[in-house]
C-alpha cells in the first residue's frame, strides 16, 4: 500500500511524517509521549496524504462539557479537488482517540502537576491510519532554552572535531 512520494504534490506513503512540531522540543521539556488517533473527514485525509498540514501553533485540551481531548488550532487546508459542499473547516477542533486510562492520566497531569499536552508529529502509521504523537511537557524558562542551544552547538562542534581528526 506504499504510495509514490515526490516533491511536487505527490502522495505521502505509509509510515511517513506529514507535519512536525520542531519548535516544541525547544520550548518544552518532553516528559512522556503518547500515540493518538484522530477523527478526520475524508477531505482532511486527502489533504494529509498530499503532505499539507501545520501543527506548529496547535495545542491539545478538553472542550466544554465534552469527554476526551481535542486538537485545537491545527491547520489542515481544504482539498482542492473536492466539491465546495464537501469541504471542511481548516481549523476545526479534531477529537483525539485515546484510551480512557490515557485520557485520565493526561488530564490529571495537566490539572495537578502543571504539565501541558503538546502535539509533536502528525504521520501515517504502517496501516495507513493518521496518527498524532503527543507529549506531556513542561515549559522551559529562558535560561533553560539557552542551555539547550549551548549543548546543541557543543555537540555539533564536537562531531566536527572528531570527524576532522578521525
């Protein structure tokens, strides 16, 4: 079921990343990761297959009087080939599919321990299902961000030195 992937609007095959939240690892300290399914419409899946999505500014929370967690502010653009009456709202809330135990653990950590739930990666698994990798995370302070940048630069310089000597 692997599909062709090219740079000019080709389809994403299974086990490939559609969207990545690279800024999350810089702004947050990741504690624990979870894999969640998403409730999507047909045009959303088609847009994702074309590699069109942005989760950099999205977040995860509960909605009023509804059970479960929702992905909010994620942008999945409209599928251009679909008719206008079948289109979806690009920034609509999308329900996450998690087990009850996982939902309780995540919501408890947010309310009691001050954690945030952030999306890390949107991808298709080996069965072709759209999945969202989420994480429990704590926000970093400015000095922590500086320390992370220093470690990253030092590791890069260290690898360069070892490569030149070896």
